[in-house]
């Protein structure tokens, strides 16, 4: 299966489809999923320090590269800086540990995972807690962190830089100050939360756009079963079901194709080999302009990832979420 791509401002090409690995920590499950993905044509693999699975991904990548099944330059690996490693003195060591875990000399795209920095415990990168709550790092600015990432970019250990979960304002402020411009932003994006304003800012700046939770993250509640999550399932939206029947595709394939036709890179997570192949099989059809419009104008608008762990942080990114509207349900970050 051939996957379309979009150009980064570095000249590299970002695949419009890849495998998300959030929540997947079981070594056997992830190894099976990665092998199915790589054998099925996936070349973009998305991970993060926070996911605690880079070492598993590294083993599989090493297996495929060392055996000659795939060349390193054919792969596109995205990873992310954890919110406890924003302080300038922590950035390089964190990236080096990730490169070691991934068994790679460089990472294709490296993102600041969260705009809100937090403090870590002495001697490790575990979050520092006081009274059961994460402790804000209110001294480190985005540019403090970015300058350290720029050094690693110039050292060719990180081939492109970007951000995740930033607001449009935060992205634009960083872009205007940065020497190495952000190449990508990764945020929640699906028919219920289409991010029109952020996408327009990205278009203006030449920043590519990646959607996490492109299917509405049906497995998100497993991240914290005792927590309170906004309700919403794009897969069950009537217009999605109607278009699935019309095009003889699954609801997931309709949602993925809708995004990729907009030039948005989608990274749904799955551990099922059959579902992994099904999800990538979306570049053999095209939605009509009328059907794209129908999906663009679905009336439901709801953010499914509310970042309640960071409410009150000086760099909290979301204007639509505050302490009065957000039920406290503990830490969760895609």
C-alpha cells in the first residue's frame, strides 16, 4: 500500500498515515503490531518518552533494518519530549536516552509533547508530586526548551522539530522567535474537533499538521478507567456510517480518508494486525467534495482530551477548558 506524503519545511516528506502507539506497553502486543504495520507498508511510527515503549519499538526497528527488510531512510520515526524534561539541562540527556532506546542515530521528527512544563524528582524523570498533584515548572519558557532542541537539530540527531498540544497562539509565538522553525504540530483532530483555526495558522506558517485520535480514540478511557471523559464517538456518527456504506469502506477508513484528503497526517493506534492493514487501506479511494463537506460540517463539537492535569498552569493551552468546567480525573496525555 502506497501512502501519500506532505513536505516538511526541512525538505523531508511526512507520510500522511502512520501507526500511533499510545497506551501500548505490552512487549508482545506491540511487537506483533509493529511487524504487521511494517510488513503492511507503514513507514511512520509515532511514539513518545511518556509512552514507555520506545525500547520495544527500537528492537523491532533494529530487526527490520539490520536484516535489510527496510532501509533506515525509508522510515519516519516521531517521538516527543516529556513535560518533565523541558528544563534546558534535561533536554539533551532525555533525547540521548530515547535514541538509545530506539536504537537509532537520529529521530525524524521530535516534538515538545506538552506546552506545560512540570518538575521531576531528583535523579530521574518521574514527575514530582505534592499533595498528589503535579508540580508546575513556571521558570522554563518554550524558547528555553526550543534552543536546546535546536542544538540537537544542528547536530543532526533530530532531523525536524515540532510541538504537540500547543494552542495556535503558542505555536505562532514560538515560530516567530525560533531560529529552526517548527515543522509540525500534533494535536487531537477528528470530525468532532476539526481544529479549523489552528489548521489555518499552520497553513499560513507552512507547518504540517498531524491528527492524534483521528477516530475519536475509542480506547482512551482505558488510560484512566476511573476518570471522567467527555462522551463522543465519531465512528458512530450517522453521516460516517452512511458514507461507509456508500464507499464500501469501514467507518474508520472514512474518518482517516477525510483527514488525509485535507493533507492531515493521521496516526490511529491499533494492536490488531487485521485492523492495522484495514486502517492503511484508505488511499485507493477519494471522498467527493460533497461528502468532504458533509464531514466538515458535522454539528457536534467536543474536545475529547481535556488536559485536566494541567488546568491552572500558566502555559495551559485551551481557552475552552477551565477549573469550573473540567472534572478532575487525574493525569492523562496523548
